[in-house]
C-alpha cells in the first residue's frame, strides 16, 4: 500500500508542477517502477482524467467542518 501512495504522490506532484510535459518519475522506487511499469509508461494518457477525481477527493477530505 505504501508503494502505491508513494507512486501516486510523485505522479500528482509532478503533474501539478508542470502538466504540459511528461511527468518526472525518476524518484519512484525501482521496485515500484518494475511492478507498475505499464501504468507509468502511459501516465500522460490516463492521468488528466484521474486528476479531476483527485481534486474532488481533496475538496471532500480537506473541507473544513
């Protein structure tokens, strides 16, 4: 589970810093890169659609009550 959170954090931060270029995935643990290789190779294809869901989740969980 920690590996998934680590990879997700890097993808989100990379995309948020520069959404026009390929994400910088160099900080991903080698084990994670080998396991998630196909998903990481196509991250630019699928991430823009997922980013809307991420924004919605952040708004929900970070909402002050």
